[in-house]
């Protein structure tokens, strides 16, 4: 009797790994200083100094592995385990198991993503890294969406004392800047059967059951356009609730059939502003080719919306075009002070400031 052992190509080692598609595994990977992994066709191990894969039998230092990944991740396919491993190694190295020979992570801007060096403050760099974590985490699947915050709480608990920050509902809330950076997310690849989770605030990325894109990755020198007043924890049975209070420049808009949006004129009274009845003369269509509007949930037709200006910055992917980032809000129960987030919008600065549009109004908004 004879048999033959076939070695598949090395490229097979870089195909998506089923285990990496599970959200609970993300936390287990991040909090384990040493990992021995048994894959379909190989064994690999990783510690805080080295990484080894028997299919590529030369061990590599963690530092070299991270640098190599950052230099080549643009051309890699989504789901490539090397991207995940490098992101995890960098997370551990800087925020969970920081080495004694490295500067304090909050003061070392150069040990963070190469493409952002010199663009953000050290504090912003940590918040951007958290955006990387959430983007990677939300690509993964959960059997129960109610576990979304629970399955990442351990990472937040491990990081908080190292960076001296306060965590709530998926974002860092110790400073207005931290809150701002926690709000610049948008829903991505939302399926037809996706829905909002009402057990967390609508302004939190954990309120959507889909992948989240962190817009801060495209923004250089983020400038706040809203005053972040407070996040008030409203303890409720079985829910993680919180009021976010901001003061912001806003525009009134209407959603029509499909993805047709129009800016609408302000009326004399708040009640009229919430009315769904507007004339053609008081409407300004929004060009979807120039303005990005991503909805977190499906809404009907003739729905009144508010665009609340949140931040502005230069998009380094579009020749540093100045863009304005807005929350898309829906008024709660016919009021003009209480809202919930239903989407995210990105405008070219000149379009947002267009003098032909109704004037911007400064409003104090409470977002649930």
C-alpha cells in the first residue's frame, strides 16, 4: 500500500480562515499573549516577540511582520489572515501588552499606522487605532447581535487603564474629542435583513448589525464643527442607553422615493419645520454623485431628516479635498430637540456651504 501527501500552494495559506469570521474569537485573540493555532493544513504560533508558520518555516519578528503587512496590505484580499494577524499583533504591542522598551503609547506617534504619521496627535492616533479595531471586529459574525458590546468589552477593559480613558457603549468618552472621533462611522454592506438594535444608543456603532466603516481613516487633520456637551447614561432595564447632547449647524432635508434626498427650507415654527409638506420652490435636490449619504436603516418616503454638521477634514484619498461629515438624524415623536441617528453623510465643503441653500442654523440636539 502506498500513499502521497500533497502540499497545497503557499497561497492557500492566505485564504480567509473560518475561525477569523467569528466575533468572539477576536477578543480571545487579542487578550492571549501566546497563541498556538491549528489550521486545515498547518500549525502556526505567535507570541509577543516572534511569529512562525510551518508553511513558511523561517520565524519572523513581530516588528518585521507588522512592517511588512503595512507595506503590502493595499494589494491583499479581504479576509487575508495576514492582515488580521498583523492588526492583532499591533494592537497587542501598543495597547494590551506594551513592551517596557517602547515609549508610552499615548506619547509615541511614530509606532502607529505609517500612513497617518504627522497628521494626528498621539491621542487621535489611539482613537484611530480603535477605529481599526472596530472595523475589523464588525466584519465578523455573531450568533446573537445582543452580544456585540459584550464580545469586545474585555479588550476595552484591558486597554482603559493603559491609556487612562473612559469607555461607554463602544466608544471612548473621556473628552469631547474622543466622543467626536467615536461618532465618525458609517454602515457598510448593510443587508436587506439587517436591523437596528434598540438596546444600545443609536449614535453607537453597536446599534447596527453590519460592518462599520470608520471615516476617520480618510480624513486628515479632523476639525470639530460641533460642540459635544455631554453623554448622559440613562440606566434602563436590559438596555445600555445614553443621551448624546451636541450643538451643531444643521440643515433640514427630506427623503423621497429610493435614495432621493432634497434640502428643504426652514419654516417659521418648529412644528412646521417637521411637516412633510414642502413646495417644489423650497426644495434643493442633493446630487448623490457628489454627496455620500449612507443610511443605517430603511426609511419610508417623505421622511423629514436633519443633517447635523459634525466635523470637517481633508480627504487624502481625493487629493485632500475638504469634506464635511454629518450625522443624519430623525426627530423622535414630533419634537425638534430629541433625535436618533439613522445615517451618515459626507459633503464637499463648497456644496455644504452653498449660499443658494437655506442658511445653516445652530441647534442644540439630544441624540438617543
